[in-house]
C-alpha cells in the first residue's frame, strides 16, 4: 500500500504540491470517487486513478532511448554543462531517471535512460560482456595493422583491453565492437595506434541497434520489442 501522492508523483508528471492542489479542487478520482486527501494509502495495482478526467497509466519503471547529440554530459546534474536528462520530454521526466552508462560529451549515439537499477547493472556490469558497437572517424587512414592490434587486445595504463573487432568502412572510417566500458576506451585504443578519433557514434548495445528513425537529440520510450532486445543474452 502506498500514499496516493507518492504513487502519482512517481510517474513524473506532477509534483507533490501540484497533486495537493488538484485534490483540493476535486480533480483526482480513485475508482470513480473524488479524494481530497492525498495521504490515503491504496494498492496501485488494484485501483484506477484519474486526474483531470485522464486515467493515470502507472508504470513501475521507465525505459527511454536517446540519440545523444554532442554537447551533453552523461550525468543527472552538472554545474557547467547540459545533461542528457535535459533531453527527456517533460511528459516522460521523473526525478529518479539516470543514464545507464555514459558517452563522452563529444560522443553521439545510443543511450539508455531509466530508473531501473537492476537493468542498468545487467547492461553495464563488466562480467556481463555486453557488446557495444561504434562508428568511428579517424584523422588518418584505418589500417590492417589496427585490425590486428584490436583483435590481439591493446594494453592501456589501466590494464589490457579484451579482443575487439575493427571493421574498415572507408578510408578513415570503421566500426568497432567492444565488450568493455573503460574510460575513453576507444579513443585510447586508437591513441596506441597513433590515431586520433575525430567522430565517435554508438549504434548498438547488446542486441539493440539505434533506430534509424530516431533523430539526433530525440528521446522516447523503448518499445516492448526494443526492451526485449536490450535484455536478450
């Protein structure tokens, strides 16, 4: 059993003070009955809550997919920069949301934003070996020697990277598949090959690829199918 105001506020659309005002105006109904006290406790799975004649669709957790643009940091708050949470539509925002993993400020692409800590652990924990695919543009041509070094595993100052797959897609472009998430890993791996990463774009996590119709900066809920792909082993 939970308080009405806690149930409603957990869905992100209304604050506790706004909920109190709505109740005072008789705009909150529970199973068709007006309630004016928001501290009443109910079973959220057994009641129908209506606000302003609109039924509240209660979701335990929220799973969002973002096509991250440059200029945003992967954090819940930052004193200097805009965060990826600033890109979450108002109707989807919850205080409990956080980015599941990180992309550098100048890196673009697929990012998951959620309030489900268990899911975040399952896609981020090193032992899970979740693959991540990136599109990379370098300042020099991609070489066969780079492919060999990535396959062998490149030694960084914080340990040796696991074998990674590098596929040449153009003179200065390639795709890289890794199963780790070390700090600035791909940039540092190419640094060991005397190459500088100019553009970096994540297009896949696990079995979930960045949807082609998700524009840069767009954020929406994952579909049921997309969530299954993300969780699939």
